[in-house]
C-alpha cells in the first residue's frame, strides 16, 4: 500500500448538473491529512479527468486516525465546474501558493 490509499465508497451520477458526486475514504496511516490539492490530483488520475473538472468539497478526519472521509465532485466539463462550484471551494482546491490568501496587517 502506498502512503495514500483512496477508495470510492459511493458514486452518484448527477446528469442535471453534469457531474459525478463521490464519497471516498482516504487511508493515510503515519502521516497527516492530505491536502485537498493532493486528493484532487489523485482523483483526477483515478478518473482520467482534467484537474479543472475535479473539486474536493470537504475532508474530515477523526483525531488520531489515519483515515479521512471526503466528498468530491467530478464534472464532465470544466466550464460547468467553474460555473457551479462556490468560490471558497475553488480557492481551497487551488495549488499551494496560489490560494489568494490575504495576510493580516
């Protein structure tokens, strides 16, 4: 097993919006919770979808466990993803350093 193992536990097609809605279990024993961007890259490879079509909506990890649950949207079209996903979700899925975070004073 690699340091990060992803298993899809639920997949639902949403034809009205043009996306697949996934619930995944991420096993990351011996390391911290993976970033949304890292999960996004792995799921993009898994589904052979462009990175612009994959958005990790949320990730939750229980304290002390190397196991996380995540909700992911995989769109058929990147333009549709840009149209539908909330700005905060897009910002959180951006690569490190490109998140547009503003510092304090």
